[in-house]
């Protein structure tokens, strides 16, 4: 089984409970709301949007409820089933379609300049060995001036380095530093992950897309597996998020978060 199939099997295996602590705990919800702020700033109401790696459809349903037309795609058929059911339950099936298409399969989508924008939240693009095919297909599918809004798992996360170093887990502390696909366990399966710096990632898109914004997500705020910090120190946690929003876009600092958020515009 190759890396992409390993990853699909892993996400299929957790689709039924991915809305819980594994895939949508309180810290992830905070990150999701941060992404929503940028989606709302980037896409006028009524936009036609492509969601890459939609998971169980939380972002796609929210965007459809705000008046957008969304095609929600994912490499995991079980995740797509969940997203489809969520759209029906929310009464937005008329504005939200689903398709079991991986980020590496966007050539299956017909047409040219059919979307006002594309978004991908919480790292689906990290599950690809190469994002250049995504860039190529987005340049075909997105209208001139349309935007890409992605959150991507970064390479340099001070919280993670400190956390695993404190537990003397040096192998885990250094896992993000590899430049190839790295195995990460999930539910007894393997998710193959490639970690990026913002500029490494942007280079794959630079020919057709101008950089609009790049900033760290969870720079001062802890990453999603440290929920006990949020629970024990809620007031401090809110202060840390405010610092994230204040300085997360500064040069150098924007490369140091658990994720980075990058916004690009079709030339």
C-alpha cells in the first residue's frame, strides 16, 4: 500500500468520530474560527468555492450557510459521506456538493476558471509529496483575482520541540525537520505527512499566484494536542491567541507556528 492509500485508510478509520477530541477538540475549534475570519475576508458572499480536504464538512457547511456555493472534496470516501450527511442535516445540499476526489486528483474536475476561490484547512495539503500539481490545477480552476486560502502544518513549531524534548522523545521532536514524507501514527494506521516552511510551500504557486498574506497559526497559542493548557489557564490562553493575531504575520515569526495560514491571489 502506498503512502496516499495508507493516509486514506487512516482517515477512513476515524471518520465516524472525527468531530470529537481527535479531529475537533477545543483548540482545533479555535484554529478553525481563525481560518473562518480569513475566509470571510477573502471571499465575497455568493462565491463559488472549492474545499480541498473537507473532512466531515464542518468548514464547507459553514461556508454554505453563509451563502457560498461549495464543492467539498476529500481523498477519504468515509469523510465525504460524513460531509454529505452534514450538508443534508443542515439544509444546505442545494449550495454544497461533495466529491471523493483527493488533492492530487483535481484534474478530474472539468472546466476552467470556474471557482472564485479555493480553501484547505488544517493540513490536508501536507498529505501530498508534492503540491505543484495542486498549483497547476488551481491555476486552471480559479478565476483571475480569485484567492487560495490554506492552512498548512509548518516545519518549525517551538511548542512541539519543547514538549517532546521535555519528554526526552527526540525522534518525535525532530519529525518535522524531514524534507520527505514522514509517517505519523493515527488509530493504528499511518498518515504520511510532509512539513513545509511558508516560502518552500509558496514557491510551488509563485508563477501563477501572488502572495497576499502569510502568518503563523498557534505560534504563542499551544497546538491542538495541548488542550490541558487551555483548560487550566483559559485567561492566559486568550492572551496567547491575541499575541498570535498581533504578531503572527511578522517576518521570521510567521514561519514558527504549528500551522501557517497563506493567502494567494490568481494573477
